[in-house]
């Protein structure tokens, strides 16, 4: 007997404001992409006004027949009385043929339930809720500046500050929660691996500007790469 597939869409409880999020992913040649999107709020959201607690993550699958498109209703990040306040979703894109990408977005409730497209959202800082700058088109090249003298140490320090190198972290004791300190000037992307080198998925959170955590369903040992 063929099992009934789990539905992709659910009705949120009454009194919980939501945002209808849409999007589409294609390759540079126009080929639709397949894969999954994960929308992770803080570990627990409490909404006393709606007598509701939200936990874990929302996963949206993009199948071949979807033509690269998706649509999902998510809890608005500015729901009244919700705790915590001022939070953001961590979005993880796992698309076939593309690198895994992680960033944060805010989804405030829209007037009249107007839908919003993922391509129109700028990523935000998970700690402050402020929007991060998005690089625009390159402007015209200016005149050359005067020559100067910069030491090799100064160049290395500048390179480290502007483009921090990836950092490896080892988790030798099996645990369902990995706590990883870092010195990146921004919330780094995290990729986790078991002891055999196979990539494993976990819920990444940023409890502070200098710490990331990865929550697993089972106790794991292995390593992480922060970049």
C-alpha cells in the first residue's frame, strides 16, 4: 500500500498573522531548479494572544513539476504579543547543483495579506533585525590614487578583516547541541559533517554575535566549517 504523502501547506491557527511567501529558482540557462528550502525561527515562539507555541522549522520542497517555484504561508515576524520579539527567519537553500546558502529575512505582516516574493527581500542580521547592505551594480572607475606604502602585515590584517578565512571546528564528544565560538564580523554560514566526512544537517542558530549553535535530532560527533 502506497503511503499518503504529507501535505506541503497547512492552515495556521486563528489569531496567528501570517505572510504568503513565494519565489522561483532557475539556473542561468533558465532551467528550473529542484530541492528544498528551510525556514527556521528561534527555537521556540510563544504567542499567548493566540494560545499557540511554534517549534522546529518549516521545510518547503521544490519538485520537478513545480517549475522551480514555491509558495508557503509563514508566521509573521511581528505578530502581536509574540516572544521573542524582533526575530528573523534563517533561510537555508538546498538546491540541486547549487551550493548550500544561508541568510536571514524578516517577514512583517502585509496589509490585506499581500504576498511577498523572496527575491524582493534583503537579508538581515539575526541579532539586531537590521537589514544588511546588498551590493549594487559597479559604478564607473575613478581616477587612480597616489601611490602609497603598505606593509605585508597591514595587507594580511586588511584581508582577514574584509574576507575572513573559513574556520574548522571539531566536535569530539557526541552531543545533540554543538556550541561553536567564532570571531567573524557577521553571522557565518555553517556546514556540518560526521566523522566519515558526510555532510549532515542541523538547525543553526546565533544566540550571540560571537557564537553559533547547531541542534541535531541525535547526538553527533564530527566537524563544522564556518565561512
